[in-house]
C-alpha cells in the first residue's frame, strides 16, 4: 500500500464515525411498519380533511370511482393521464378523457407514487403519466395509491425515490384538499385548488 493509500484510508476511517454521529434522528411516527404504518396513513389522510376508501385490487377502481362520482353529484366523467396502471381497466359508463388538467374539469384522477404515514401526504411526480395539473386543476381530485407504496416518513420517501431512479421535474407533496385561512381567518377549502381529495388505497404488498 502506497503512502497516499494509507493516508486516504485513515481519512475514510476518521470520517465514518463522524457521519454516523451527524445522522438525524428519526421520530417514532416516521418509523412505523406493516399494518401500523397503513393505519397511521389512513388516519392522517382523514385528519387532513380528505376522504379514503380501500380497494382489494386495481380492477375494483372503475366501479368505486363511478360510485364516488354519483355520491358527490358529479358528472360521470373523469380526466386522467396515461398511467399504465389505468390503461387496462374498464371504466364502463364513465366518460374518460386524457391529458393535462383543465380548470373546468369536475374530477381528475392521478396515480400517487408514494404515500407518507407521518403526515398523510401523497407524493405525486410530474410527467405525461400523471400531469401535475391534474393535481391542482378541477373541482375534485381522486388519487390512487397502493399499500406497498406507503412509506413511514420523509426519510423513506426520498430513499424510495432514489432507489426507484425517479428524476421528475417536480415532486409534489399533497396533504388534503386545497385550503386557506388568509381571508378573515376562516378556513376555506378549495382556495387554490381542488375542494375535495379522495384517496383510493389498493391492498397488497405490505408485510
């Protein structure tokens, strides 16, 4: 081993304990696993004024979506991107259109990449599969998330994005419907985006 290699080896050994010492502590709520993680996510979604229903499979989505639209007195129409998880589904009597979100849209549908149990947030990536405008334009936003994609906290979310090789232009964290209390200190839903958010949580992949 050369003198240079010996010096670099000593430096690496000295840096390793320092890196471990500087690692930020992770709170307990951001370390939940299994069923506890899923239950925490569901509770936080509803605490943020969103609604949630659980599906056994992706194939159950069209019927569940049609039912939600009826219950909300919305037209039997949905706007979505080109996500491959939706391509094989039969949306039956629903009028389906594809492309970016539009301000006059009654309802939009997105596929969330991850959910975060710590805050009940959805993590949505920009791109043609799920245009970011679907998240923010339209009256009601429907989002689909698989249980196996529910992460515990911020650390797991960013680690998951890196591991999957995602490199989108935009990453949006959405927690409940749009809201603001800027006017008269009164909370108003739908102030800067959808007035309602509903999450379809699809079973599977959680140990």
